[in-house]
């Protein structure tokens, strides 16, 4: 009986180790995808708020401070992104017209790096 038990225990231990390894590799990628999806959903909400603001005949806010004062006075800031960092907003010149962009600094928390997320990437930035 002991002879049969030892290989079974070794198999179970190896299977558990392999499962833990797969979880450590797969879960962070899934978590990043979920967080990025939430950030893009936030961009859609920001766009909706900004569209309602512009329908009142108002121009695009020139910067984040004015945007927050006009659209989010009860928050005092834009909501926090899924990684715990502040979103930002900026006006952009695109094809001879003024437009805007909402940005998340992504997982590294630093703007200007390749993991940044932009409302322009989703087609929501007008």
C-alpha cells in the first residue's frame, strides 16, 4: 500500500505546484484586462458627462481644473482609475479641430509610458 501511495502523493504535489505556477502567470494578465476594461468604461462615462456639458452650449474645458470645477464639483477631482491613480484630461488639436482626451497612467502610475490608457484609443474621444 505504501508503494502505491508515494507516487500518488508525488503526482498530487507536482499537479499542485503546476496549478500554482499557472495561476501566478495567468491571473495578473486577467486582472490587468479587467482593470483596463473598467478604465475604458470610465472614459465612456466621462464622455457622456462632457457631451451633456457641451449640449448646454459650453466650450470644451481648457484643462483638468476647469473640467472638474464644471463637471464634478461634488468630487473635487476626477474619479480614481482602477490602479488607484488619478485620471487626467487634456485638450488636443486633431485634424484642424480641438478635441480632448481622458488618460489613465495605467498599472505603473506614470504618464508617458506605453501602458497608459487613452479615451482616444477607444474611439470615444471626440
